C-alpha cells in the first residue's frame, strides 16, 4: 500500500494514523483500541515507519525497559487536510476590501518576481531563454503543475500546464492568479516581457497555455 492509498479513518492503517495523531501510542495501545492482535498492530506500524509516516520514540516509565510509542512524522501529518487555500482566499478578500485592487495587484506581482528570482539562482548564468524556460517548467512541476515547454521554428515558446494548483482561487480571482502572478513569474524568469495567455483552465479550457516570442 502506497502513501497515497492510505485514507484517514479507512482500513487499519488509516485508523492507526488517526489514533497516533491524538497521542503517541504503543502497539499494545493500538491493538486494544482497534480490536486487533498486538502482532498485527506491530506489523502495520513497521510498514508505516518504512513509508516515513510514523517514528518510534522511547520513554522510561518506572522500572523496566523504556516503552516504545509511535509519533507521526511531518509526512504523516500531511495526510490530514490543510486549509491553506481557504486562509489565502480570506486574506485576499480582506486586502482587496481594505487596500484596493492596485495594491493587491502589485503585491502578487512582487511575489511572482521574488519567486522567479529564487528559481533563477539555480540556473547557471549565460543560459539561453529556452533553457530558462525548461527551468521554469521544472519549478512549476515541483509546485504541483504539469508543465511542458516547446519552441517552434519561428521562435514562439509555448508553455503548457495541464494542472492548476490554484484552481479554486483562480476561479474566483483569475486576474490576480492568471494575468498578474503567472505573467510576472514567467516574464521575470525568462528576462523579457510580452507573455500572452492564450487559454486557461479558468476559462473552461483543459489547460493553460502561454505564448512567448523569444528575443
């Protein structure tokens, strides 16, 4: 069973993750709460440890050997839902209401430029725009986008993404995410202006496509 196949509250390992999230547990603790054999609990814990989801910790309690209890690792904690997007959307709405669209637009543009500069540090100087475009695709893929690049004989660079990690936010704030953030990220990394958004997932397309005339 892979990490992606573990569902909280479903199956023995999913239930074990939820139990350990409440407090550190021994194999015996889990066997009792889940109604399984202690040997079975140990086996599940070993598999979860191999996948980097739990880690044993030892604590002495009175006389005798220290007891082995299991804790969730940061990777294990990531199995639980996160509401980053909801928080970001609330912050965006507050900023738009209190500071206005021009301020938030510049804020997103600045964030995009800063991110591009971080990516650019990993690109050796003197690289061509095509090589920088591949670095852009790699950076976007690292963030969760499915991105590819292609240059035709006329020098038009096409950047295609088939997944949007900002899908929910972009539906509500397509201008800020698509026209401001994406545009500034791409232009800063490539070192030129003139990035054209041909189509996007927020407009009903199956992909986002940016076109750039390489200089």
